[in-house]
């Protein structure tokens, strides 16, 4: 399970890398304008959804768990895989 969580975090890191690179410079020649706009929308959606996950989790368990700053922001970056990692570290 631990290896799968790490692999998923690596995959999410790659996804974020592609999405952030698209923000600073669309992939000219690789992605047309409509594709770049689609990646912008995906970036916003992913950021908002992981932000909602982070807000819900910290609202529900923030007082009961001592989380480091990295663990809090890892929820924003890695979503459910960070939550599974936090569950494994603190709740089991």
C-alpha cells in the first residue's frame, strides 16, 4: 500500500508539472489553443477540488490531529493519496 501511495504521488507530481508548465507557456506545436484552454480548466478544477478536500479534512480533523505544514499542503497537491498517507501515519 505504501508503495502504491508513493507511485500515485509521483504521478500527481507529473500531472501538476504538466499543468503548471502549460500556465507559463502553452505547449506550442504539441497542444493547440483549445487543448491549452482545456488544460487551464483542468488546472483550476484540480486546484479547487483539492482545496475543498483540504478544507473539509482540516475542518473535521484539524483539532484532533497534529499535522505539519507539509502534510496540510500535501493534501492540496496530492488529494486523496495524501489523505491516505495521513490516515496511515496518524490514525492507524
